[in-house]
C-alpha cells in the first residue's frame, strides 16, 4: 500500500519512534507501514493521521493507480 506517512512525518521533523509512541505501536511497525509492507488497521490509520494532523485521504488515498 503506497502512502505518504514517511514524507509527512519527515516534514514535521518527527522520528519513527516518536510517531510510534503517539499511536501505540513499535517503531518497526511504523517503518513497515511507511514502506508499504504492512497493512495497518483502520484504527491505526486514523491514529497516524491524527498524530500527523492530516486526513486519511492525505496519507493513504491512492491517486492514479499505475
């Protein structure tokens, strides 16, 4: 699953560990989400979006599937 979590997190000068603590998962989980190697639950997607002050569409909506 392509997403914009890493780009957004880096723009906010936030580490994977900081984001992980805010949403209640491990840093490794955030890394896998960012690489598209882990399908997060809707609950986790919402928590990540809230922590990054973005909408689900901002972070997870696929535009123009290739």
